[in-house]
């Protein structure tokens, strides 16, 4: 018996082509992991009225390092600046938990550099750690929106460690 598909008469060559096609189809049938750009707008010192300020947040999340049935883990970089000129630049690990087809929970942990602005928060030093937790909804395959809270702290590395809490409305674009 001679198999003939698209001019291929050798059975081994045909089987190899079908295997390649099957692997390609399987790879393309799963959502492609993507990098994310996250833009947040919020208020800091939400638990203290000494110096609340509007905060702009920008994050870049790389392609997921690890993918699980519940979600993904990736490396990210973050920048925050508020209207008191406080600046935070950090990098760390983030996770995105897919609670349902539309809803998700996000979290991250980062270390970085902090500089108190002209009328900003003295957090006890330049080395600060940031934790973030949020909940959101997937708007499309490449867009999502969330509400998140973050906390900056020097983790007790300095005697002065007042910390800073903020809340954000965040918009993410996957590409």
C-alpha cells in the first residue's frame, strides 16, 4: 500500500510530517504566555492623613517563568511616583491566580530603592520591600482591570519603619 499526501510517498516522511503538525497544533491550541504592562493610579497613606498623595504606578511583567493549573508566576519590575515626589523602583516576583474564567487574584513581592520626595514619607531608609495583593476581572484575552493594595516597608532593617500603604486601580495589557 502506498500512502500519498501532498506528493509524499514515503510512509516515514509522512508520519514525521504528521507528528510535526500535531505538535504545532497542540502548541497553538493553548493560550500563548505574554508579557504584561500594568498602569496603576491610586492614593498612598490611606490609613494615615499626614501626607496622602496621588500615586502613579507602572509595572512590566515578563513572560511567565512557571505556569500551573491555577495561574502563573513571573518576574517583574515596578516604578511608583507620587505628587509628593516620593519614588520607588523595585523588582521581584509576581503571581496571577485564575479564580474563574473572568476573575483573578494578583500578588507580588519586590525589593527596591525608595527616595522620599520634598514633602514625602520618611520610611526609614532607601532599601524598601513592597508587597501587593489585588483582585480583578479579565476584560478580554489581552486586557484586565483590578483593585490592589500595596505596602512599602524596610522590614525592620532600620529603627524607623513606619511603612506606607496605598490602594490602586490597575489596568493591564498583555502583549
